[in-house]
């Protein structure tokens, strides 16, 4: 029998939203599952938990007014822009029926929910990545440059990213679906040479795709329905 999902909705700077989600792991009541709908209010460059600060061009982020923050889940940087993505964090208590000890398989159900939601709003043939990590030249710097288990592709381009944080108490799945993909805006903030910046922008253009800014609410509603059914 499925556990009950508690739904939270929160707006604010990306750093505070990430911090609040990390604090929720292990704080859910009993067997309760938690779904957090997060809406960033300012643009931020969000680094993965182990990503080095040297990947960031601080002069550029400062001049463009972009905050640099760090999440506690892994992967490369994500440019969080208001209206640019659908961001949902999912928290499971340890021992939940959806819990899997294998860190790869643990995220499959997350991708399946996103794929179901995309199909429900008419996006054809979303594919859940179930293989191991598929890195690329830029994946240590940019989240949407590589693939990890549970992430979702449409027409061989990544549309949904998934990152995990696991503790003895529970698991946090930080997920986002792109509504708009502008690799140049992300690459512009990274510490790269002019040639590397040009190459990265060109190569990343084909690795991901956005759904379209006008479809975010429909996707969110379909996702919540899909998650509540598991």
C-alpha cells in the first residue's frame, strides 16, 4: 500500500530552498513521504555537493548578479532561473517500500513518475535512463551534460535531471525538468577559456531540451498525480 505524501510549496532564493530540503531528510513523521514544490525567486548557479569552486568564474557571476550556492546532492552545476524549470524535491524515510539500497535503482521510480507526467501532457516517448552514469566532456561541470539513473530523455535529449542525497534516516531526490534550455547562459558563468566556452556551448546545445515555458503548470500537476499514485 502506498504511503501518504505530504505536499509543501515554497518560494525563495535557491540556496534557502536547497537547505530546507536537506533538513527535511529524517524529519518526516513516521512513514510519511514528502513532496516539495520549489519556486526560485532569483537566478542562481547551483553547484553539486562535491563540485569544486574553481569551476565558477566569480567575476562573471558577480557582474551578472547571479548567486552561487551549493546543494547537498551530487552532480554538476545547474542554472536555476525563475520560470526556467519545474523543480520538485522528494523525500523518503528509510525503510519506505520505494527505498532501494542500490543507489542507481533507487531513482528509477522517480524517473518513471516524471516520464508518466510528460506522457500525460502529450510529450511523446519519454525514456527513463536505467543504465549507469554516462559522462561527457562537460558533465563534471554541468548537470545536463551527462546522464545518471532515473533521469529522463525525450528524443535522446535530457529533460529531467535527478540528484540524490542519502542518509541513515532517508533519501532526498532533487529533481528538475527544463522548461527552457540555454546552455550559453550556464557556460558563461563557468571558469573556461574563450575556446572552451565556445565548444561547451555548442556541444551542450544537443544534450538537453526544454519543454516550453507555458507548460510548466500542466507538467507539475501531472507529476504530483503520478507521484501520489506510487
